[in-house]
C-alpha cells in the first residue's frame, strides 16, 4: 500500500470525503441499500501506485466533483483492450490522481433474454369478415411484443393491433400488418414501443381467406430498455461457397458490444437462415395483396472481440441475395467508480496478462448500475508512453543448455530491433528443410540454446506454383499436370485450383513418385470430386491433401471420359503458418539452426508459461541469409552425396556377392 495513504490523518480525511460524496450520490437509492454500499466502498482496498509499463494505452479523465462517477468507455479505448477470456475488459485499471488503483464496476447492460408470459382472459370472436382476439397481460409490466399462437400450418392474413390502459380507450399500435406461416416462414408477432398496457385487441381480416383458429397469445415482459448507438460497419469481403454467402463485416474497432445488425437488400421476396457470432435468425421479406412484411434484423447482443466478424447467409438452392449495405448498433459500455478527489484520473488498458480484479463492490453491481452519478470529461485515448514490451514478457531465464551445432546443416541470423518476446514466422524454405515436426529446430546464442515455443495460430498462406500439362498418347482421355512445388518436402496442406470450364464433374487424384529399395511407385497424396453446373460462380476449388508431399514435383490427374479436357488456369499451394516465440533480454544476435534429422526432440520448461508467451506483446523478427553448417556435407538428404561409410559398406556387399556367385559357377572341365 502507498505509504502516503497509510498515514492516519490522510486516511481519515479520505474517508470523510468518501462518506460525504456517497451520501449525495445515493439519495435516489432506498435507505436499506445505503449502509451496505457505503460499508463496501469504505472497505474496498485500493491498490498501491503501480508500474503500468505493461499496459499499452491510457486515457485521462478530468473529474471536477468527488463522488460516484459514471463514464462511458470510448470505442478507441475498448479497441485497445487485450481481453483473452473471463470477464470482459478485465485489463482496465482506474487510477486516482494520487496514483492509487480504484475499484470500479463495468455496468454492462443486462443481456438476459426477455421473459415470455402467457396472456390471460384470451377470447376469440368470429365476425362476418373478421376475427377479433382480445387478451390481457398477466402482470402490469413494460411490454414491447405480442406473439399469437395457432396450430394452422399455412395462412397469410392482414391484421391490426390495438392496446388500452383501461379496456375502454383503444390506441392503434399496428395496422395492415401481415401475419403468416408458410414454406417455413413464420410471422406471428407484433413489435411496438415499450409501454405498460393492460389490454390488447387484434383484428384479422377474413374477407379474402378462410378464418383460422388462434389458441392464445404470449406477452414479452421487457427488461428496462437497452440503449444503443449507431456502430459503423462496412462489408469488407464477400465469398460464395457451398450454397452460402459469407460476409466479412468490418466494425472498425474490436471489443464492440453489438446490438442489432440489419441487412439492406432490394430483393422483393426471399427467406434465408443467417448466423452472426452465436446468434441465429431467419431473415425474410414477403408481399401479399399490396402489403409487405419483413424481418431483416439479427439481434446479436454479444461482444465482438475482433474488428471483423463473419455473417453467414444460407441460400440453399436459391441464388445469393443482393446486399447493398449492412447497418449495426452497439451498446455503450459505462464504468462506475467512487472518485475520492477531483483532478486528472487515468484509465489504463491493453494488458492481456492482467488478471481480472477482485473488487468488493462487484457484489453491488445491480445497485450501482442504476444509481445517480456524476459525469466526467475524457481526453483522447493515447499510447502509454511508459509502455515497455519487456514488461509483458514472463521471467523464464535467458538461456538453455549448451549446444554444438556442427551436426546441423543450416543456420540463419534472426533479426530484431528490441528485447522482449520475439515472434519469428518460419519461411517456406525453412519449413521444407527442417523436420516435419520441427524437432531439429534450435535457436542459439553464443553456443547455448534459447528455449522457444512453436505456435501454429491456425493461419494459412498460399504460394503460386508452376505447372505443365503432360500428354499421354496411351491414355487420350486422361488429363495430367506436373506441379513443381516451392521446395522438396514442402508442408503443403491444400491445392487451390482455378478452371474456366463451365460444366464438368471430375475425380481428381494427387500423387508423387516414391522411391524405395524395391523400386518406385506412385503415392497418393489426396483425392477429390469436383463439379460445376451452369450458372454457378467459378470459385476456386480447395483440394485437401491427406499428407504433405516429399518430392519436388507432384502429379494431378483426372479422367475426362468422353468430355472435353478440363482446363486449369492457376494452381496455388497452401501451407500452415508456424511461428516461434522466445525471450531475449537484449539485442545480441541469435541464430536459427535447422536440418539435422538425428537431433533429439526438445524438452523446454517453457510450456508451463505458454499462455503468458502467447498473450505477451511481441517484437517481430525476420531471418537473414542462409548459411551452410558442417552438417550439410555429412547429411545425404541435404548434400546430395551419400556418406563415405555407406559407399564403403555397399562396396563390401557387392564384393561379397561377386565372390559368392563365382563360387557357385561350375568349374571348367580339364582337357
């Protein structure tokens, strides 16, 4: 604890100010809540002045009046949060002018789903050309939605909704609304502004269709209205794959608490299932007798932790929708805390390794959320000038065991500009020349190993490759292409194929020549069925490989039958990204060594702090030029020459075989 705050006079003065400001702030609360809230705020321990070198961003908040204070966090501040799980924005810290960490709550909106209750006093009256439904909510609450219930499977009707607060004076809430259930589309609800109505009346038109029986209604009892504001969103990319439209939506910032997402399309009639984050919705628009009904909203109400989110629209066998734009809303994210003094307060954020604070006032979230509080003005969010990348790196010791790299074939200098957790993405050539499981990869400095972690982040990259069609006069119906890989032993996971042919169905096979002591044979790397129908968008085909190729050239083959040959315009190869993470205390050069099939597997204790390494702020690194080590000449896989001992052994074996054959031959007859 800060020594200044431990002094008795200052502590007493601080508590007097706290009691005074709290008594003013909590006037709207019931008296029974006042004592526990004050007690908790008094007993909440404030952290001592801390070193915030591990936080990437800060914002200054100017408070003019002590007391309970509410601030809405700006999107730029939330964008800097490095939340990696657990409570949202757990890396936020509120620091007083005296440098003391102050407890706070994040007053997130109540995201509980509204409760649906069965209506009471339900009555249906059948008239000559209308059906009138009357019902009442079971309790007097704020209501924003009415849902009708029926067992009818196929209908479409125009309806009018009226509401009353006394059962006598009626006010129209919706007129000429289309209610329907047909072909999987269902619209039986009325949505209106939240109000505490006591009676409802629905009139359905039966002049143009047979009346249907409604069995009841449900009332949605709302929580207090969730305030939303507009959120910028653009369509960054659109991909049509497997009867689906995938829209990549750019929200401009990360950590957005999304509200609703609405599509804008000129399509007159459609129905599609859609999903966004963990929310599924049915989007539709229909028209009937000059009336139109639609539902184009996806009620997300979830935290989007990344700047880009994917909206999936399932088209089935229907053509993709034309989508002009997408609009979205977000929920503001306020924090509430007790400001014990005026002045410049600091908000720090952006530390993935920060633990979620355990503040006592968290138990009072529901009460503090709605309490009257002072406001404050905030400056622009800015990088934390005191931030140091080394502050985010876990202490693990700097070097490992001694190593002799003479048995390795290659090394490359690792280039970086500052100390900390270094992130190095392995280049394709390194991946090809190292063992498939990377057991021969080492990071070395001054004859000692530097422990590292190999991370596969789930990212893939692609490279263009050259290919040539090969004709076989003995198999005229067959198309075959020789594909030159970037390197032998390249860890390819997929082939990406592009073809202009509009109509085809083909079985593709990918093979390579595999040499053994018994000879050579074609090893299958992958097979797939590829087809395209007229009208389909000529998308790139992903051919997954069962196993990574060893050879420098692989073969793609298909049988055209009695059809024209399949045409290919481009082939690309996909490989998974591998990154190495390691820590250095300074910028002294290090080297990456690889190419030693006899190397043992590494066993670093670094696995115990894997999460800390993955969430640390990283220093990017690149590789310098490749150098050959002594092991290059000794390794037949890299040098292209066999070992001298191998040649000597082969000579002895051949000599022994010749001697045995000579002994077995019959001796010539004398005279």
